[in-house]
């Protein structure tokens, strides 16, 4: 029985290695249910190459122009999972204009209600931060403004139309 188990173990390891090396031999020899157990080297063939961070910039009515908006007061982080609703909404609804314009309206109202400087609209964007290769020394994470990243790593998803920004700023004066 020991020899049979040892032979089976050696055959299994050989199949995993052959599959990981890309020989295609296990695909030709083994049925699909058996191949499922040897494809361990392909668990994440489409793993993320970038970490995504979501940002918002606010159009300041007093100075004009977009400035980084602190989202912490309006989207508190959940204690158990360290995730906020802004990140979830942007992750799942980044192509849904209705949701993005609702986030825009919410942020404008929240800034006004909190007594912070008036804003007329927002710019919602993501920053794609390249994940370094395994083993690379990396500095501890700290949040940086979107402008600290190169333009090639920024992607803009929504900007409040200028007519709406002007109208909101006029109302708040």
C-alpha cells in the first residue's frame, strides 16, 4: 500500500509540474475531473496587476478648479472590514451615470450641510497603482492625493457638467 501511495504521489507531483511548465501533456492524458486537481499553478491566471484606489476632486466655488476632496467625513470606514461605501459604489457602478450623478449630488449636499467651503460639483476617478513583484521592498501604505500619481495611472470616470457646477455655485452664494 505504501508503494502504491508513494507512486501515486510522485505521479501527482509530476502532473502538477508538467501542467505548470505548459507542456499540455496532462490535458491530453487526463479526464477533465482529474485535471481540476492538478491545475494549481493556474489558480490566478488573470490576477490583478494594479491596486485600485478611488478618489474624488471637488470644484471649489470660491477659487474655481478641482481640489482633492477628503471623503472620510462623508463615507466613514466600517470598523469590521475597513471598507467604505464610496469605494463599493465606485467599484460596482463606475459605468452607471445615474449612480455617479447621485454620488455627485450627495457630496455637494454633504459639504454644504457640514459648513465646509462650497463646491459646485465633483470629479470621480480611480488611480491604478502597480503592484510590485514579490519580494520587493515596499514602503508602508499611506493615502496620497491623486495628483501625486502620474497621469498614466489616473482614470477619470465622471465630471459634473460645467453648467451644473456654475448653477450650484450661484445658488450657494
